């Protein structure tokens, strides 16, 4: 497994070692020992989620003010632009974001620490998105920052207007957001 830090060092891009031939391919999508050796982290995943979305669906930017979720995300069908935003008050990178293309073809994964907001945009006709989380979904603690907050200035590779859920359309700006009291590392 190859691990590459992003511009936000806590957010890491993972590229598994893929074994393939004319029959197909095989790779470990997660190995705790290899992940720990490469990152110094040993997350305990408690929930796996799988979503399917149509082209131009934009989900996020989601986080939980209690029970924050670290996420290991990947795409099994299609292509997405995946984004993580540092929402740690007092962090030197507060309000900064990183994004990368994740696809079934490139098999890249992104580690998003518990103290970051997360979202993605579907670039293909549809996409299936899998993510492991370090805590359970708690709808009463979930919050949403607007995908188009000018303070964040995320460069979404949009092809027209995004398709949003009601929850995502009602997201607030980072300046208005209720943020958890994360400690920076």
C-alpha cells in the first residue's frame, strides 16, 4: 500500500497494491497492520456504508459535532471528486480543503480524519461509493457546511448545477457552522 500525504497532512491518499492478469485483479482494500505501519494510526472501524449516486450528485460537506467519524473512502463503480475540509478551530489549516479523483479504475482511497468535513461530487454517469467509519452515524449530531461556501472556495469540477439533497441545500457557511471542540494535533 502506498500512502501519500495531501496538502493537509492528516488527510492521506492510499493506493493499494493491485495484482492483475487476464482473469481480473485482486487487492486488499484495507489491512490494519499495513495501514498502521504506514500512517502510525490504528483506526477501529465500526460501520461500513455504501451509496450509489447519479451524475452531478453532490453530497456534503458533512461532519458530526459529537461522535466524529474518521472515514476511509473509495469508489467501486464510476468516478467522484472527493473533498476533505479542516474544521478544527485553532488549526493552522482551518478552512482549507483538499480534493482528489477517486474511481473504480484508479482504486485510490482517501483517509479523512474524524475532525474534518467530507463531501463528494459524482463525475461519471453514476458512482458507487464505499466508506468505513470509526464511529456510528448519529443524525442528531450531523451537520452540513455549504458546498459552495465562498470562504472555502472549493474548486468543484461541476458540469452544470449540482443535484443536492434537501439537507445539503440547507447547509450553512463555515462562519455560521456549529463546530465541535476538536483538539488539533
